[in-house]
C-alpha cells in the first residue's frame, strides 16, 4: 500500500483565540496596575516590533496599526485587529480565505504580542505575573523550555529577559512544532545557539507517524480522536488535533535528542507519551530528565507535595490536606465557586472570580496528577502502585479545589476513583462539575451522562 502524507499541521492554542474577549477596555497601559509588569510588557513589545521590522518579508498594511496599538497597551485594538487577522491566517484554515503573508517572523511577533496582552488583560494580572515569574525562576539558564498552554507559551515568552536572545533560556511551544513555518521562525532566532529540526527532520517525523498510525489502525490501536483512514487510491490520510500532537511529540523528541548538552523543561498542554518516563515535577511544571527515571523517589514526591500545599493556600486557603475527603472538596466548590459564599474563606476572592486564573493553575496540577497515574499504572510493586495512587489522588483533589469543572481533570480523576472502586466519590466529582455552565473547559452535559453511567455501575437507577 502506498503511503502519502496528507496532513494539515495546525498551531494548537489551548485558550480561545477567536472572539478573544477584551475584559478590560482601557486603551492604554493604565489597564494593568503592576508597574513592573507594564515595564516588562513594553520592553517585550518593543523587542517583538524590532524583530518584525528586521524581517524583510511582505506584510499586510494593518500590521503597522497593530504594533502602534501594542506600543500604547491598547488591548481592545490589539484584540480586535488580531481577531480580524485570524480569519485569514493559514493556520486557521476553516475561518476563510488564507493570506500567506500571515506566516513567518512578523506573524509570530503578532501572535506573541497578542498572547502576552491577553494574559494580562483577560486573565488576572496578579496570577499571570505569578505564573510567569515562578516558572522562569524554576528553569536554569541555558535550558530549553517547551510551553504548552497559551499561558505557558505567551506569558513566559513575554516575561523572560529576552525571548529573541534566549535569555535566560530558550522558549519554544510544543503545539506548533509540526508547522514548518514555526520551525523556520525558531531557526531564525535560535539556529546559531541550539539545534532546531530541519524540514527534512520534519518530513521524517510525518512519515514515521503516518507509518505508525497505519500499523495501529490495522491493529485497532488508534487513540480516541486520532483520525486515520485510507482513501480510494490507497493513500493514508491523517488529520485532527490528536494526530498533530503526535507529530509535535516526535519533533520535540528530535529537539531533545539533538541537544544533549541542554536541560529540558515543559509546561504541558497535551500529553506526549514518550516523555512520561523522563518527567519529574519541578514546581509548576516538569523537568525532562536526560534518562528515564525508574521511579519517582520519596524526595521528589514530597518536594512536589509540599510545594503545591504551600502554593495553593493563598489562593483557596490552607484547608486541603492528605485527609481531606472528596466530599469536603465538593462542598467547598459548591459554596465558594457556585454560591459565592466567602464566609470563613481564607483564600483570595480575586482568584476565585477569574476563570482563566483558576483554570490555569488547576490544569498544571492535574497534569502532575496524570504523571502519578502513569507511574501507578507502570509500577513494579504494589507498594509503589499505592504510593503513586495516593499522590495522584491528593493532586487531583487540589486541582478540583482550584477549579471544579475542568473536563480533563474530572475525567482523569473519575477513572482513578473507578479503578479504586470508589464509585460514590466518582459520582460526587462528576455531579459537582455538572453544575457549572458550559464553557471551553467544562462540559456539563458530558458530566451528567457520566453521572448516569456511574450510577448504573453502582447499581442505582
């Protein structure tokens, strides 16, 4: 059977790009209260504008107005103009006619400015700054960092000393690696400092993935959402978000292998299977060790446990510990998030009130819980399995206390609880999430179906 790759590599952003919501409508930097954040963002915008001007490629005339608005900190103008651009950008092909000028260095600068200003105008600026500063402090100079979510990419890009110079470390996004124009962009800024895959490397990753996907398709081993089929001419075609991330994972592995003298860190958006044996919790994110870890030591686990216990206390209060029941987490969620009853609440109401901030940190904690689950499923002994299960459970409870409705967290924690025959707790988790309105990160209808399935499993009609 002849294999031809028919693959659209799309940059995946975790937050909603189109329709980007300008929460603060001020047309100046006054919409951001922190003077240090304003100074850093001004410096970042200037660096990105200079980078775009130095590039000789053609650009739409609207770019000039876009950069002028960014210089003023005019989030509303930046957001509206970016939304207009996105309707014609090749990476969002389903929106309309493509403008091939919306590629390359200038376009990357436009996207990165949008992402930075989004984080400080739509998310709570206090928590965007904390997110950025704490991740940057955790990464040694000279390292290579993969940002995954929008915050993990754009906040770090904006808040490090110089993204263009890789100071203090080199920031890439795992979600765009399958886009050859993004690799071109990385080579233009980092190519003389670190190894960036060539177009030949990219094509090899496409081929390797397609051949593997074809084999797994024949063996009925495709992942949920992995779209692979053979057309009438015998050509293998792959598409969709899961397929894109599989290729992104292969390219990330190529970068890892081609830079053996660098330390690597990742803020994960989608799980990349090859990384799991190498991952170690490092504050808010992960370190990617050079060799697979046979297990996560007691020291690593305790450090992570203590870090997050201390980290979430100012956000939600210090009430959650090893002995806290799922029932107590659910009761807290209903009282604080749904009823807005802050009596006795010792956390930060501003954190509770900003959906992006609470989703941002909950997602990070849930990713760490998923690594513990992976370790649990691959444990060599029952003691190790129990140790990882205990820590996964604690991390999931923290993630839900930070944000009770994230679909991925709810699904993963329910699976863990089902495996432990804790069906009543699983129902409580799903029922709590089902009470929140539908959004990009919550799906109450799916949660209600999940509750019904769990009750049938429990024997309750």
